[in-house]
């Protein structure tokens, strides 16, 4: 099993295709994805995972034979928030 992270931003419901490559992903891959909000402590980098007031969800995960992983996220907040997705792939 391998673990990967990817930081992004957004709000609403949106789809992202992550290009892992055919050596990592195919249609038979087992993929688990989690998402959390990111914060920036005073004087620090934007890399502090936390649970804020916004709800964040992973709706769908679909590995493809071309090495991409399609994921549908939802960030239930009125403005753009920073978030981190963590991928567990086997």
C-alpha cells in the first residue's frame, strides 16, 4: 500500500482527475481517499490539517486503466477553502 497527499482549494462540488500513472493505478486498484481542511498557523506554512466549521466530503472514487484516479469532492462553504486529500492506494 502507498500513501499520497495533494493540497488544493475550492468550494462546492467538483471533480478532479489525479494522474498517478499506470504503475500505480488501474481499474482493479483499491483506493481510499480522505479530505480535511488546511490552516496556516501564525508565522507558519499552510500545512496544518484541522476540522473546521465547513463540512468536506469525498463522494466518488474511480480508478482508471490510464493511471488516473477520478474523485468527486464537496466543500460545503460559501467561499474557497484550502484542503488536503490523502490517498491510500493498493
